[in-house]
C-alpha cells in the first residue's frame, strides 16, 4: 500500500533539501547554489546533473568541497530529461531522510528568497506550489509565445483533470516526504511540463493538502531554454492519458479516503 496523505509538520530545525536538475547550466549554477545556502543552515542543495558537457558538474563538485554536507552533486551518465532527473533527485533526498524537499530551476527564473515563504507555508500544508498565475504572481521577460504555451497549457490540463490549480506547469514546489512516497515516483516517466502536471495531479488524487503561493517568475538571463517540441506535444496528450487512467481505475479515484494499492 502507498503511504496515506496526512499532515505532518516538520521540526523547525529539520533540513530542507533543494533539488536542482541541470544540463549545461555552467553560467547559472554557482550563483543559485550560493543563494540557496545563504538562506540558512537548514537549507541544503542537491544538484542532479545529466553529465553536462559544459562542466556544470565540476563547478558543483567544487561547491560540495566548499560546503561539505550542504551541497551535493548527483551525477548521471547521460541526458534523460528533467523528469527523470527530478525522480532521481527526489529518491536520493528521501534516502537521506529529508522531511521537506523543494524543487526549483537552476536558471534564476525561480528566486531562492521565495523558498522561505514556501517552507513556512509547508508547516500547514502537504504541498506548496509557487504560482505565476494567482493574485500577486507575475512573469517577467518571457516572449508572448512562451507565456501562451505555459498559461494555456495549465488551463487546458486543469480543465481536463478537474483541478483548480492556476499554474500546473510550474516547477517550483515544496513537498513533504510522505507525499513523494505516496505518488510512486518510480512509475513516473513524463518529462518537462508534463512531469510537473503529473506529479501535482498524483498528489491531489491522494488528497494532499496544497496551497498556491504567488511568485514573480523571471526569464533566464544566461544559457538556453530546454523547451522542445516533444515536451509541448507530450503536454497535450498527458492530461487525457491521466484522465483515462483514473476512469479505468489505474490510479486513485479523486477524493478517496484510502490510499491506492501499489501497482
């Protein structure tokens, strides 16, 4: 059986592992790691690098030496997409005993300072979702077509799946470990926007108590976006796949009080 979702407030001193996936983020990674660690001793960073040819991993190795026990590199042998990188990072963080696990991008589009508000909200919620599209949220620097893909993609998925979440494609979140344990990470194979939609959907199916926190999303100032046509196409079809799986009882019906059987 999967773990049931129930509120579990972490101790105020318990560590927070921030999972950051990277591929060719040499220009960004040192700054973002230092900014997260500057928030206080509770914060630790786990960088999951897909063997970046630009030397991202070497930079993180140096930071791990400078901040022993607080910065860590999980080096994978090849590029497999952000979804698989997050799964590997979450599983590693869980194996380290983390009670709170955050996820964020490496390119400074997510601001480390927002983590403090999100962690505070996690005291009373299972899952904290940073949102560009709730009152107080904003997006800066994106061209119109990126805004259109993100906004309409989230609305589209939300309507199909029946979830009143404003920013389903967002990738800035704070998870309690019992939620990650409940959503069966090893069975998730989606990527990009689809990964963000599916993980949040699985948490909602298991009655995770969530909150949406407004943030300002700022487009990357260095490096290249990893958005591909394949990711966009996957995002179109995934919501229907998830809806059909729910209809045919291949995952938890919404609002069911008992946990799903492990498949």
